[in-house]
């Protein structure tokens, strides 16, 4: 059985291309923006390469990764829900950047000069850059982060590294304690998060609650609880589909500053593209991706 037999969606034109990139997840073919952004960048730099969405279940992930790693046409790409932590474990510590090793999750795959497939994490950097554009420095600010999974760990690590006072709200706090200690964060049960909103400067949703492919009518925080947030609070939802999510729509109605995951997605895509295509001009890549949004 070929690794392509384990993919749930149909890949068009893969065999005809010399090189290709991919975004790997449960169902990126149903709305991920990375192919749109990456393919605009490939066109802008005159490269006959395409990014393909690869939908794969957890049971088939390792075989798909093995197949991609052994295919010299695969230059790298992106990893999305729910495979970020599993992919990091599959790569192993020697093939992870220091950032990805600290976070325990990857969202970016690329090859080194010897052709070895490596992994890093650009989620956290993209989130920090986009958040500080609207909220200013996060140093000293109180952050409540919902959902310390693959993306959540990356965002939390970068916010803590920038001086924020981070509290992780997790469904299973015990599983997150080691990570919380590593980055200097606190951890509480998800059910306890509303009690801390009155002293929260920045609320960050890194769960999949409210995502279009799950339940677009749901919110990770009961809208009535949003009244506890201070008037100057910022609400950041890393989901970009739908836009706005219920969480952001209700927060905006209360006059709070809101940010969706679009800018973060763009920033991490630019960074990831330049890892996979290190000879590309970053300014041209950025311009092409901004035009494709």
C-alpha cells in the first residue's frame, strides 16, 4: 500500500510536478488557507511548485510522513490540527528546532541542506507578532489561554517568553503541568477560567471550539461570562473560519478589542514558506501572500 492510499482526499496533479509542498491535518482540504497563500508565493517567485492539502487520520499519519520524507520531491510544508504534537514525536528531538522541542509540537516541515526532513514551530511567533500589533507589548500583562494543545503550547510559550503572565486553562490540567512549569505559566481547569476573567488583560482561544468544521455556533466561553473582562481587555481567537467566531462577535458587541487568526495564519505561513524555500525573497513572499488573502 502506498502512503497516498492513506490520504482521505484526492490529490490533483501530484505526479506531474517535480516538487511539491503539503499541509497535513485531519481535513485541511475543507478550508485551510495555506495552499492559497503558498501557491500565490510560488507563482510570485516563478516556481513550478504547488502546495497540496493532505487529509489523513491519526492511524495513517506515520506512514504518510514516512512516505513524504522519502520522496525527494517533497520540499516541506505545514502541519495542522490535530497532528502537530504527534508529528513532533515522530520526528524526534534530533530533528526538531529548539523552539519546537520546547513546545512539543510542530506546524512547519522543511529539509536541511542534506535533505533530512526537519520540523519547527512558527505558530507562536506568528501569534505574538499579530497580537502585539493591536495590543502593544504583552510584557507584564495577564493572559488566559484556553486550550494548551499543539497550537496553544506554541502561543503560550512565545507569550510567556515575551514577559506575559500566562495561565493555561485545560480540560485535563494535570497533563499540562509539566509544560506550564517549563514556560513559567500557571494552569487551571477549563471550568475555572471564567472566575479569572475579571483580572485578565488578554483572553486567547486556542481550542477548536467555534471552528467552522466543528461547530461554528459554539463559543469556548459562555458569552454571558465575557462581561467579567475589563473594558480594555483584548480577545484573540486563533480560529479564522468563520470570521468572526461567536466568541469574537460577542466580545466586539461588548466593545472589547478583538483579533482573529487571519494575521497569525499569514505570519506563520510567510515564516514556514521561507523555511521550505530558503532561497526565496521574503519580501516577495510576504507581498504575494498578503495579496492572496
